C-alpha cells in the first residue's frame, strides 16, 4: 500500500536542487542535512502580506483581456489558493495546538480572527472537531468529521479505482459540491461564531460587498470567488483524500503503530524503476509535466492535465512540512489511485475474513 525510498531515489538530482526538494518533501536525504527554516511569526506575516498583494494584483488584472493577463491570473489563483490553505491547515492547525507562536495568547487570537478573515470554519468548532479527530477512538472512523464529509461526497471503501477517479472529476465540477462546502464555511463563521469574531466577519463581508459594487461581478469572480471558494475547495478535497486512510476500519486504533499506519506522507514527486532494469539510469521521474527519463536522457514527455492536480496539491503540501510522515509516502500524482488501492485492499480483507472495516457501506 505504501512506497518506500521515494526521497532517497531523488539522490540523482543535482546537489544544487536538493535543498529545494527537501523543502518540498519535508524529508532530507541525511539526518545532518541543513534545513531551510523560516521563523514562524515571520512566516505568518509573509503569508498574509503575500495574500493581500496577490488579491490586489488580481483586482487590477481582472479588467484586462489579453492572453498574458489571463495566464498571470491563473498563476496567481494557484499561488493564492496555496497561501489560503497554508493559513488554515498549517497556521491555524498549529495555533489550536498552541504551537504556532511562543505565547498562548497569540495562538488563541490567531485561531479566533483568521477564520473570520478568510471565511473558514470558526476556531472553536475547528478546535473541537480537530482534537476529536486526533482522539484514538474517533481517528479515521465513521465518527471522524473529515471521514464523514468524504463519505457524503461518495468516496467510500470498496469502490474501484476508476470509479473514484470519475467521482473526483464529477465532484470538483459539481456546483452542488461547491455550494455545500461554501454553505458549511459561511454558516460556521457567520451563524455559529462568537460575537466579536462575527463582527470581524461582517466587516470583511462589507469589504466584499464594496468591491462588488465598485468593481463589478467580473472582478469579484476573478479576485474572490475563484481562488477563495472554487479552487480552494478543490485543493481542500485533494488534501482530505491524501491525508489519512479514511473509513478503512470500523474499530478505533489500538496503539501508535496502528495510528501511524493510517497517516500518509505526501510527496510532490513520484519515482519508479522499470521492471526489467535495476540500474540508476532506468529511473523515471513523474513530474507535473509528464515523465523525465533519468540521467541518460532527461527527456520531457507530453504535457498532461494532471499538472493541475499536482500543482494544487503541491501548493498545499509546501505549507504542511511540519506534519508529513516521511516513512509512508504515496505519490502526489496518484492521490486517488493510492486512496482507491488502500480502500480496495481493505475491502478485499473484509470480504475474505468477514470483518467489519467500513463505517460506510458502498
């Protein structure tokens, strides 16, 4: 179910690129390798400032019609989605664990304010659900809120790999999915929030309305709706699918080994070797643009639509290095295939041994 040695197989990359690969994957080649570390407060400030700058750029570009302007808009969308996901899944996550800032009061303040700024689940609910998610009696089972969300979207144990890929594309293209996700976010931040945080959210909503009135629907769709909602939802779904082995057992975990077996590390590269060869020159690198044939050729293959899946997930994983699990690393380019493989294997075991692994019946 898991790959091993993925990071080690990247040793063939030129040494000048190794620090970047370590930064992306979160795993160095050696224990003594120097790490690239940004102080967390500085990282938080840089992330917020970058997001504001990109938002301003999108507002400015929204009125242009040229191909170059649209190319830049798409690029900025992807970067902004990554920054927004980093705020929520990395910074907010560590704030509720009291590990983002040295002072507990700053962690609490960040967890209270951020959701109201970017319209995500309010900090109180997020903290409750997330700490329950870590509970060994709930983790990845039918009681896990994230597992329940994926099941509601049709990502169920026992489905064929092709079915899950089809379900993924239908889901991300479905208005119902985006409406469901947006409604959950807005309901949490406006209707179930604390009074002070709700006031902050209302102030931000007033800014949204002002932008809409002054600049029109086109600008609002380009600068706000696409990156903050549509693409944000796609990135979040990919992250959910690759984070854990969801719904694969009906019982709580018994020990740390079983707990860790349900946690997946994510790599933005995937290496494999041709079955007929064991030489280093046979290494094929799967990249966002296709295949790169090892040290002998480095030839680029055809550009693939899979780039979008890779890139959205890459932007997210660059922000979650703190909790990758380097010993188990399904390839990012095969996120749903890995999910399907693990679920199918568990379904096979269930059928063979009469065991109840499911939480949800397919």
